[in-house]
């Protein structure tokens, strides 16, 4: 009878360990899924914030004197700025504006390639 109890306890213990192991795996998988979801949400928030920077800088650009239109676009590693000036604007004024916004873009988008076009 003692032998039967020992075998029974061993079997119950083995099944309990297997169940705990499966439960731990499920918990780890759930935590990993939650972490992935949080990471995706953070990435989306970062993209949304980046979009805000683009709109803010574009709005600031449009307030400049002699500027007809313009926008800022962030495409992964390249930040593009297009500026359309009034026809009679001097090239010196265009160069100054380009230099000014080049510095602003460097501050807001460190490490990215900058492309500024002034027409």
C-alpha cells in the first residue's frame, strides 16, 4: 500500500508540474503579446507626435514673409521641405530662409537627411 501511495503522489506531482509549466508558458505568451501591443501603441503615438511637428513647422513656414506655400514631410530617414516663394523674391532672401529652416530641421530631426527645396 505504501508503494501505491508513493507512485500515486509521484504521478500527481508530475501532472501538477506539467500543468504549472503550461500555465507559466501561457502567462509568458500573454505578457509578450501585451508588450507587443504596448510597443505598437507607443510607435503610433511617436508617429502622431512627429506629424504634429510637421504641421507646426509647416504653419510657421507659411507665416514667413514672401512665402506663398510650403510644407514639411518626414519620410523615415529623409525630411523634405518644399518652399514656394513669391516671384519677385531676391535670391539672398531665399538663401537666408533656406539656411534658417535648415537649422530648425537639424534641431527637430537629428540624424536625418534633410532636403530643402526653395522655388
